[in-house]
C-alpha cells in the first residue's frame, strides 16, 4: 500500500472524529476507504495504544488533533499491514 492513501484516510478520519463514537467512526471510515475489518480494527488498536482512550475522547469532543495525528495513523496502518500479511 502506498503512503498517499494514508494521508487521505487520516484526513477523512479527522472529519469524522466529532461523531457519536470515535472508535466506530474511525473503523467505518477506514473500511469505506478500502480497509478490511481486521486491518481497521488493528489500526484503531494501534492508534488507541499510542494516544490512550482519554486523548481520543478529547479529540472527539474538541475536534482538535495532535500535530502528529496523520503520521501516527500512517504508522498504525503500516504496522497492521506487516502484522496481517
């Protein structure tokens, strides 16, 4: 997978973060952009491990993302690609 799609995914996920469930919207956005359930669940798990639930809730309520968000989403996805081979 090329890095370009990850920038699109992270941008789309930023737009969805204010919805009712950050986790479900993250996964739904990932699937809508071509990820399968295993990949999207793995990616969310990695993002949650990096930021923690509290920070993800703050993102959901404030709509403000950490400056390294796109990079971390990309890293999470790359790790899952390697893990799920």
